[in-house]
C-alpha cells in the first residue's frame, strides 16, 4: 500500500509538471502582439520608393509597437521572390511583405508564380501615385491631344522602366485601345535610363509613375508632363491635366505601395498593424513628404485595403490579357 501511495504521489507530481508546462506554453503563446522582432521584406532594391516607405513606416512601427522592425530587400522577378517568401512564411505577423502594384500585375502576367494572391492578405495600402506621360521640353505639344495630333501617321516610341511594369502596361493599353494610335514600347533597365532617353530625345515619350524624381523633373521643367492617369490633378504638378480632361474619361492607373501578411494571419494582428500604419501616414510630416513626392497618402481599414487589392488584380489582369502579355 505504501508503494501505491508513493506511485500516486509521483503520478500527481508528474501531472502537475505537465499542467504547469502547458499553462506556461499557453501564456507565452498568448503574449500580446508584437512580442518579438518584425521583419519587413521589400520586393525591390534599396533606394526605390517601396524601400523608402518601408523604412519610413518601419521606424514608425518601432516607435509605436515598441519592438524592433528591420527591413530586408529581396529583389528579383518583379517582386515575386519577396512575395513568395512571405506567402510561405508562418502567419504570425512577424514576417511581412512591402511591395507595389507589381503584385497585382504579376498575378496575371507571370504564368509560373510560386504563390497565389490567396496566399497573402493586405494589411494596408498607404500611398499611391498616378501613371503619367511626359516628353522632352523641346516638343511643341503641351498635352496628350496635341501630342497625338502631332504624331498622326507615325509610330510613337515610348519608353518605360522594363517590360510588364505598370507604366508599360498603362501606356500600351492607352495607345492601343483609347487613343487608337500605333505605339512601340522601348524597355529600359530602370527608371533613370528611361528618363535620360527622353531628355536626350532618343524616344518620343516617357511612361512613368508620377511620384518621385519624375514629379520633381516635371515641376522644374526638365520634363514636360502631358497627362496623368488620375481622377484629379496632382498637387505636385497641378499644371499637368488628367486624361479625363483631355477626352479620355474613366481611365485611371496608379502605382501603389502596400503591406501584406501571409494568409491566415490572426485578424487581430492585421488590425493592430493597420491601425499603426494609419497613424504613421496621418502624421503631418509624413503627409507633407508623400505629397511633395507626388504620392497620395491613403488611410483606411484593413478590409478596405484587401478590397482595393482584389480590384487592382482584376483591373490590371484585364489590361494584361487585352495586350496579350505574358512572362513565363
């Protein structure tokens, strides 16, 4: 009997140890988010706007969430390398993606994506900038209508930073289906070479996102803006008319930067991150910096960001299919 009592006591002690371990594990698992370092994986090289915004927001998240936020650049495949890494990461809120409109475009453009849009969920899309068309200041045309009339009977050579970018697709679709003129795309290895080509009169037209250097070059007169694909004029270049003002209503296209998490991430974590990003974007200093660069600040719920992303996938997908573009 004595041995039985000892065995029972040992069994009770063992059960208590296991129970304590389970409770400790649950307590650790229930630690308020965030309880460790957050990594923002940017789909493009350092120095671009996606990288700039990631670092700006990253510092803001560090201050607001009281956890270290680091930025890692994983460029390649039009942002797909970074997107694939985050799509297959643990959905715990500690590995997040910072990318651009390329994510929506690539869903249709790339035929062998290692992930689907359903593998990611939008946290916030805090800024966007319209696509724009510009020419050399020596060109006599002052708007798209004048430019198209001037180029009547000729093939327009327009340049952009690469094949399959938003700027390429937007301009190609505009010329083929709206303006109904012949146009040939000249791809460049980056935005700077494309800008240099238009400054040197090597191409007729530049297709580019307004935000960043292009807005500054238009404002200074180094580039002549002919139109912006937006519902309203940009505060950065208020003298450049919209496409709608020039007889092409309803056609808009923009480049945005968004923050994404793996699918199945706890909705409470998404709300926490979305709220923190909104607060960062709402600060006057950030607002001033974004608008000065030709970007529009966007503040909205996580659900709004997800709805916007799904609409962008559909919108760009239609243009990609209409143009017959595909990258294997």
